């Protein structure tokens, strides 16, 4: 798993010490006697096949995305997964600078996903989640012609847990970019031209959001694959989870499945839309087991949104209120006095939320949250601006 | 007492290191004149062989991140010399790829505090360096500037050393500066030393929601708060300088709601002066944000309990020198906002937070030049009240409001009827009648003391403060409290703390608290070092009262031996000598073991574990170094140390005593000791450093985690399998177990002693078998297995067992666990969890000892490689030979060639 990395870093040291003016070559570190060298095993990444390269996925961090054999056309990670892969859609999504996202789930042959009521589904070892980000030239247009492939992120469920691997697209090929990258982009959004630097997360940054802490141990975990976020129609118009069940991909499906409303869903209540949005955009950190546990703010879909812990009249322990000097995460009836939309609408590192993953303000969402807060009963919680 | 020259020296050292801004301020009162004995040209950091040198070419952030992501245990990552502008946060995760294997003990270092400079003014990220989920990380010798949020932040990390760092926001002090310079949060075992922090819009050094903390020899200058210990436990802050901040040093306990609340914090030997800078934090009305700190404040205690402020020099403060206050001064709307935000059912008080400080002890501070121009937007009424009534503002001010509310019972559900605010419970019982909750301020020189509220206040008159002033009459806070313990930081096998690894005097305390709860001396059985008046030996009986009630300064105080200068024979009060069939190797030292059981009481037999000894038992082990390993016990053997394991009311306590050079006494030496030793071994003269463990190290081996996850102190050797052999008593040779049973020291011994599964005899020089004449190569496989299992048990299995300190390794080496069927638990074909392994892959490769990590680490004497990690400086050739033979003979396995 880390072998290839280890070799690489060793190599780095050797190169550096070779040119770094170290003249103590004689002083070789005393290593324990080693068994005679074996011929290096052929890397599973080198296998050529038109199928998913399960062995490589399990054992190696391949340099090139195509080595995993996930897509029929390795240069097109937005469609046509190889056998055992399928596209899936979420009801409401994390905002990533208007990037289009193409999500695929790959399950090892003969295995199944276990349904969970509120948490991410349980995936067997061998499962792979693939998400490709493409930035449009115009936020109103999507589809391959209008977009530029930026990155593909893998979450691979290996023997010892989930591993996150970011791949950066360069031409026809995506290469492993563990340190992440910064990509300049220009986009038309409504009547403006947005020029910004899109940030491809480094491997440890992936973990910032994708971690859950249980008894002091943090483990990487998927975020989006929860019942309430998957309970919608799929690309063919079928009920997505029903299809999974019908295809034997899912072990069971209860009668009643909760659903997080889409941000744009005018038919749903403001509260339903706001709660869905805050769940997928915030609750991976803002939960007791999440990265932002110390904030005390809990924004999960199943939290009671009328409570202190959901931000109602809650002072944030780790934020000074910004230049506006705001006091409470949510002041019911007063979006302008509420920290939550304030931080959503800022870009400076000090103020912005989420702290990583966006360089733009998601105006529609800010607008929704503002309307939702303004519509709240001002007597709820009892704080005033 | 505060040692001025020492502080001056440390400040001078920082200046010599070239910390920018240091000493350049005209209004600093400190005279910086290095004493002539101090070294004038400190050398820069050195880099170990194999250090990963980061290239300065290309994108520096990418170069560093690459090394962070690929880091393996024990890597040293060296950042280049020069000034760099990383374009993003430098994020380090101890387990970046999530495979559960941690990169432990990684060092991130530069070329010096003013030589490797990371300027984050153009970074897209909020923090400069951010470390999470790490184990034992060191960051040193570099500077982090102009980060948007925090200079260096660490989260969910156990074992942190931040050393010789600077975090600076230069230029005008304003709210746009980052919040914290050095910022560990939700961490354990944190050492911060010799750093310089300047310009933070919140706190320069901020330790939050953490425990086991030492902050020493730092300079915090021109921040809103110089140093802040927030919602943290077991912190020692000493030998620091806090100058030019809004407030010098803060001990805060804030209502956060995530279960972390503070207590047991000591602030001592610090120089806190001229903290008169206007408050430049962002003004939120978060009631206890740092924006409330009144400019011109030396030390503030907010809500935290068990705080000791002593031997500091606190001078030149416009407002006040020390204040202790409840949260009710920060949130004065007690019946409204306070109740709503904190006191509702399921709220933050239910979560464990308390608003009222208790047991605060302010003593021996040198306070001067206080209160000439009091100000602060939070306290204009208080200032006006004092100036109106008394014409002065006190140097030490206690609000007393929390105490008054607690004593009034207004918001306390005592289970009875008639709460005025039914259902609202602050969980603040009245202050204890014995005074143990009191706030005390004594022996602080000629200072004024103020107390806003005193006594009981009824609901009606809470709005009417008493505004009391003590002008030296001794009318207010005139009491004292028991000293808090020394707080230590455990980092691998190193222990840091006042008087533990430095030579700071006046650390006070007495008891020591470090990781794994209360460590070593006491398990809280006694307070401090107990009743020292018990430490007087007389007559010819063991001083049981002293054993149970005091950590005595000398071994002789316990009167364990007829001749106090000879702990190798003639125990008093029926103490019984014993030997083990196979023993822990300790650099060829001879060991003299005695068990003393309280009169008429017996240990309970246990087939596999250490016998269950009654309270009052003491196990005594003396270590002596022979001149030649072939002739132990003879003339010329030198007494080194005597270790006691005492079974007190609440558990076992370990006390190490070190014999003086002239062997006239053995003195209690909690921090341990190291001295040079030499001996002849197989014709070769060996010279080495012999280490006496410190009290924390005792527990490293002597701990077992019980079913509730609590690590408890436990003896190791006195188990049936090691005691089932003959001993030559004065009364004649007898089986030890039988002798104990016959003399009423042991109950439950099986009748058939011969049937007890016994670890075979194995001597220091490898003696075994009949008449100790066995030859390994001629022994049967079964004999070798049994010998090796016995050796691994007594040398390794106290840690390498499921309940031991090294349980995470998965190695299980108890004697009773059969090899067959448990091959992997013994290390066979098992990759080590936390060891790089050099070029070796498996703990044991059957048939090939040279390819086996176990064999390699036993033979090694290099820190990082050697096993056991502590307790030996030499390798045990006979033991290594035994394991070599054993591995050779193990049945071939998958990893064998």
C-alpha cells in the first residue's frame, strides 16, 4: 500500500543527498542485515486489461487513473463505466465552484452494499467511489463540450480502511496528485466573468472532510452515499435505490426512506431545502464525530433544527464574529445577524465556510439560507441581533 | 522563588538566536545582559543521517506536502533555509492514506527560528502549518508568519513538541492578524518551549481542550492574550515572558459543549510585564471572547478551577495584576442569556462546564506598579465603584460573585424543595466548609486585594456588590491551599516537566501528574508527598505507616532492612527474599528482591497473573553492578538503586531511590537518573550509561489496562511460573512457593507444586538445565522453546500482551500462550505495526534469525531500534543467542525462505 511511496521518498533522499553537498558517503547508516534481494514483483498497475483492475485498486496507488481500468474510454471518466460500475446521483450536492460532478460506484463482483438508516451505507472491501469534477465555461451549461476535466477523486475501500486518491487531469490522462494542485479557471456565471483558482485537495485534505472520529481514532468515510441523499430517480428515470435493490447491489430497502430535498426544489419547504443543503455541505464536519466537533454545531439531516446545537442562538466558540461582529450562528428571523450565511458568503480564509473546497460564493444557497432564517419565528431561541 | 537571572538568560538566548522584534522594544523593563557563563554563540540545529531535505526549487508548498504525505515513522523533514511564501496550508496527517498505519515520531524542522521563514501572506489557506491525527510530532527551528488564521495548529494529536519556533504577524496590531500563533487543540502531551509569538489577534500561545501540557521559556509579545490555557487540564506554564500584550497570561474555561473542561493549571516563575496594549481583537459579543480582556492585565483566571499562580514577577499593568472571576462577570445577564445559553437541560452545564472558579491559590508573586490607569470596556462599573469608594483599583481582584451565587443556593438543585428558579440548575453547590474551594491570595508582597462580592447574597441584592478592599490588613482571601502537582508531558520514553528534565527549582507541587492519569507516586492515595513526619525510622520494624502515607526522602526512613546501608540482606519484619527463574535483563546488574507483607496477611495465588497482594505490601528490588558479570554478589559490587512498589489504598505506587556515591544513603529520585557504569563481561570491559527510570517510566512497564480501559500499576515478576524454584533461605533451601505458603504469605497454592507450568531457569550468562550446565545447541526443541518463552515473558510480555503498554503491536508473548496455534501473536511472519524494520519485514522469520526483527532489536543498542526501549544500555548476548537458537528451530512458516 505504501510501498511505492516509500520507495519514492527513499529515492528522493538519495537524489537529494547526491546533489546536496553531503560528502559523508562513507558514513552509511547501519542497517540490519537484509535477506537477499528478490526481483521486484511486477506492479499490478502495469496489468493491461479492459476490465476493472481490482488488484491494483486494492494494493497500489497507481500513477495514472487509466491503470485502474474503470472506464470503457479511459479519457472519458464521465460515462460508460466498465462492468461492476454504475453512475449514481445525489438529491442535493456539495458546492464546488459550480463544477459538474460525475459519480460512480464500483462494487467487487458478487458483493453487496448494506443499507443504513442515517449513516453512509456499509460498503464491502473492494468498493470504489469515483467522482470526477469538470468545470464549465458557463455555469449555465454542462456536458462534455462545455466543460474542462479537472480532477477525479477515488475513495477505495481497502483491507485497512478507505483510502482517498486525487487524480489531476492533464490532456487525455489523469495523474495521481497526492499533494493536490491549484488550477486557474475562468467562467461565465450569469452576467459576470469569474476568475478564480480552483483547488484540487491534497490527500490529507480529503481526510479533513472524510473523517469520522470514533473513540479517538479517525477513519476515512464516504459522505454522500446515504439513504436520504440517494433516494431519487437515477439517470434513466428509475427510482435509484429500487434499481440497486433490483440489481442485487443493495441488501434491503425499507418502506419509508427519508429524502433530503434539492436546493432548487421549489416544491419543497424552505426548511427541507436548507436542511438538505446544510447536511451535504456542512454536516460531515459539523457532527459529533466530525472534524468540527469542537464547534458544538451539529448540522446533520436528522438533527432537530430548532435547537441550540443546530446553531439557533448559539455562539461559536472558535470564531470572532468577523468584521461584522456577529454573535450567533443563527438569529431566527434575522439572516443579516446570522453567522451561518455570513460565513457562506465570504471568501477570506478567516471567514469562509466550508474552509476548503470552494473559491466562489454559492449565491443561490446563501439566498436560500437567508430566506429560511428570515422566515423563522423570531421568538425561537430568544436571541436578538 | 522566581529566578531573575535565569529568565534573563533565556530571553538573551532567544535574542542571540536572532528572533526578530525581540528586545527591540524600548518600553520593555527587562534588562537584557547575558551572564558571562552563558554560551555566547549557540550552534544551529543539526540534521540526522537520512533526514529528508526539502528542495527550495519549484513550489515550496508542494515540495513540503509531498514529504508530509510520504512521511514514515521517525522521518526528519528539513525545510530549507531562506524565506518562502507557501501558497497553501501545509497539512500533515499522521495517517494521510487512512490505512491505520501512523507515521509516528516525525520531526519537521528548519535551519533556525530566523533562518527558515514561511510567510503565508499569499497563501490561500487559513492556517500556516496544520497537523492532525498525529502521534509524537516535533516541529522546531522555523518561523511562520502572516497566516490568515493560525500560525501552527495541531488537532487530535498525542505527543507534541513545539520548540524554537516563531510565529509573527508583523507591523500594526489589528484584528486582521491571525488568531493564534501556536495552537494545539484537542491534543495530549504538549511541550512548547523557547518560542517567540507576536501579533496574534487572539492568543500568541493557545492551548485548548487538551491535557498534559508544559509551556516554558517562551516569549509572548504584543498579542491580545500572550499565553492562554483554555479548557485544558494538567498544565504547567513557567519561565515565560509575557510582555506588551493586552493581557499577559489567561486561564479560561469556556462553555463550549464538547465535553472538554479545564482544571489543574499552574502559572509560575513567569515574568509578566507591561501588558498594556489596547485590545485589538474583533469585537463580538461572545461573552468571553478575548475581546473582553481589559488592557493592562497581568493574569486572568476565568471559571477554571484548581489553579495555582505563584512566584511570578508581575509588573507595570495599567489595570490590574491578577484577577480571578466567575463567568457571571462576562455574562452578566444571569437569569436571561446565561440560563438560556448554558443552563437549560441538556445544555453546556449538563455537559460538565462550571461557571465558578474554585480552589485558586495565588501566592509568592512579586507584584508592582499596578492599576495606575484602569480601563477595559467590560469593567467600567467595577472601576468606577473602586475608584469612587476606595480611590484605588486593586492589584488582585476576585469577583466573588460566583461564590456568592453558589453559597446562596439560588441556582443549585440540592434535591430539596424551594428553588427560586425551579428547574434551572447551575450545578454549583455551596463552597466547601473546609475551605478547599476557597480562592486564596497570600504572600504577594505589599499589594491591594479587592473582592467584589463576599458572603451570601440573597436574590434581591445580587445587584449590589460589596466592593471590598484589603490594603494589606489581611482581611480578604487570606488563606492557602494545597499545592497542585507538577504536570508533565510524556513523549515516547521522554518525560518533560518542571524539575523533571530541567533544573528549575521551586517547582513546588510534590506529586506528579502525567499521561495515564495520576502516575507513579500515589494514584491519589496520598496528597503531595504525604505526611513527611512519618518518615522517621525507629526500632527494628518496617515503618508501615510511612510506606502507606508518605513518599519519604530517603530509603532508610522506611526501615526495611536491619542494616539501612545494606538492602541486599536481613529484611526487617518478616520480609522474604525471592528470586525469579528467568529475569529481566538490566545491564548485568545483580538484583536483590524482597517482599514485605503486612503482618498476618497473605497474597492470593493466581495461576497466570501476578499474585494478588494485600494493601500494605511492598516489593523491594535493589540493583547492584558487579565488577565482572561472571562474579555477581561479590565484594566490589556497587549499589545503584532501590525501587519500591508499594501497594497503597488506591493502588500500587512506584518510588525509585538512588544510592549516593559514598553509599551512605538512597534518596528519592522521581525524575530518574543516568550515570556511567563499567564492568567486565566475558573478558571485555564495557562502559555505558546506566539509567534509573523516572516515575513515569516505571509505569511504562508496570501497567495493565483493565476491562474499563484504565491503565493500572501492577507488579510483574511475582507470578507462580517465575517463583516455582528453590531458594537458599537462612533456614535451609526450600521451594519458594512452598516456603511462602508455609509461612502464611500465600494462600491458594495448589498441592502439587511440581505440576505448575514453570518458566525454566535461565541465568545472566545463559546458564540453564541441570547444574546450569546446559548447552543450547544440544538442548531439545522443547527445551529451547520453553527457555525462549520464559525469557520473552519476563523481558517483553509486561508490555507485549493484550493488557500491556504495547498491546497495539499485536505481539503477545506471555509464557502460558502456546506457540503452536499462536504463531502470529509471537511475531512469526508478522509485519511490525509501528517500526520501520530497516530492511527487515517480519518480527520473526522462522529459521532465519538474521532476518527477524525481534532478534535485530534485541541485539541493538540504538534508541529507536532497541527493545526493550528502556531499562538497558547493553544488549544481552546470552538472551540474543537464546532467541537466535529458538528462531532457527521454529517450524518453517510462510515467510521462511
